[in-house]
C-alpha cells in the first residue's frame, strides 16, 4: 500500500527526531551539524529544512520530547506508589534520577539551557515535570496531607531546588550516591510542608 504524504511527513519527522536525539546525546549540540543529522536519518537536507528552520529549532523540538519523556517517567513512578504522599516522593526521585541518565544530562541539563535560553527551558519544564508536581501538590492539599498554601509559588520553589540539584547531579562524578544523598535531604524539606496533625499521624 502506498504511503500517503502525511505518513511520509510523519516518518521523516520521526526519523529526524530520533537521529538528532541520539547524535545530540552522544556528541553534544555544538559538535553535530545538520548535514550529519540529515545523512544519518536518510533524508535530504531540504526535507530537514521543511520541518525545522535551523539546528536550534530542531534541538528545541528534541528537548521538548526529552522533557516530555521525563514527565512520563515521573507520572509512572507516582502512579505506581501506594498513596499520594509516596507518589510525590517517587515523582521527585524519578525527576532527579533522570539527571543521572547520560542522554537526559546532555540534552536537557547541559545543552538545553544554553541553546534555548532559560526562559524557554523553564516553559518546557512547566509543561512536563512542573505540571506533574503542581498536580501532586494540589491533590495532597485537597487530601489534607499537606497544609493548604498557594500552589504556584510552592511549585516554583521546589522546581527551582530540584532543577539546581539535577544540574549538579549531571556534573557529579558519582551521581548514584549523590542522588541518594539528595533524596535524603529533599524528603525532610517536603515533610516540613505537612501540617502538625499529619506529621503526628504518620509517626
């Protein structure tokens, strides 16, 4: 059966995205050219430019995909937890654990902020990881597990702390050990957001 033009466009987009993601992860943004991406993906440079206006545009798309995948990892970890509180901690750990993955490190944490700028990086983060954090905090406040307070500033504060920790983990010579130490530090910080009665019940 002949492929439709829409199917061809989708296949080209998928090939470019997968190839660029692999090459950016392996070599870093600065060492990968569009010609190499197009040749490795098996498409013409003209076809690449049909979908993306520049290397930075292609990278931003790849970064968005990586951010989305991290968000999905957070959601799966939270959903597998026995309750909302454990889900929040599991989601936080999943986000920080992503910083120990070489592909995520290179694209999301090392190249991402400098290529797209912090403002765009934060917007992508808000659409993925930060959105899950906001949903988890809102649910916990509704359940009475966390003291009620404005969600937006709390999300910003926790996201800022975890993003900084994630960048640190990306540069760490021993990310696994430092991940454990980070969670040991983060958990009591989040525990402090619980109302006294909730803390009493949990002990």
